[in-house]
């Protein structure tokens, strides 16, 4: 039997026990006591259910936050690795760019033979092709780093929202008492008590 039902039973028993000792007021006392027990039992039952749901939500949020933190750590580790590759590739591109400029400068030499020009052009074309491939790879790595950064940012936002939601639920527990169902139950019992009390006068 749920915990709230026990309180309802106690209220009803108290009202019945009061009847032999209260004379004309026994019915009013019975109604008032029973009503109080019903209201208390109803609230306690609802409170117990909410506590269970709240604990389940907290457990779920705890697991969710742990999962997100683990994902953040993994994303950060991947981001650091990609940043290292990006820096290495960027440095390689800068050095090759200097080589390309040197070959281009040599080609402007009017005393250069056609044979030398052909050799330089062949070497230059190889460097340009390598440069284009490395630039594409560098841009791809940069895109990966940006996506990992967004992933970490979104994870941090979710953690913050989850923590705020938990704190808000803990602070607003008083509003759990003020439900339409509880108010109507209390008001109904009070009206019955007043009517029966007036009839016994």
C-alpha cells in the first residue's frame, strides 16, 4: 500500500474515533479529520511519486553529463592532434612557397638557356602540384578543427543548461504544493466542515 494511502486511512480512523466523544460535533469532526487525512495522504502520495521521478531525472542527467564530458575530452584530444598536423602542414606549405618563388625568379633570368628553363619548369610544376594538394589538405584539417570546436561548444552549452534545470527544480519545490487538485480537495473539506458545524449549532 502506498505511503500516501496510509495517511488517508489514519485521517478516516481519527474521525471515526472522535464520534463517541464529541457529541453533536462528531460528524463535523469526522469530516474535518477525514478530509485532512485525505488531503495529507493525497499530497504525500503525489510527493513520493515526484521524488521518484526527480531522482530518475537526476540519475539520467548525471549519466548524460558524464557522457558529454567524456565526449568533450575526446573531441579536445582529436582537436589537439589535428592542430598539430595543421601547424606542421602549414609550415611545410610556407617553405615550399619560398622554393616556388626562387624557381620563378630564376625563370626571369634572360641568360638562362632553354634547357635550364625546361628543367626549372618541370621542377616548378611538381612543387605547384604538391602545394595545391597540401593547401587542400590544410583547409580540410581546418574544417575538422572548427567542427570539433563547435561540438565542444554545444556540449558545454548542454552541460550548463542541464545544471541550470536541476538547480531550478530544487529551488521551486514549494510550487509542487500549490496544485489545483490539492487546493480543491482542501477547499471542499473546509466547506463541508463549515456546513456541518453550522447545522449542529
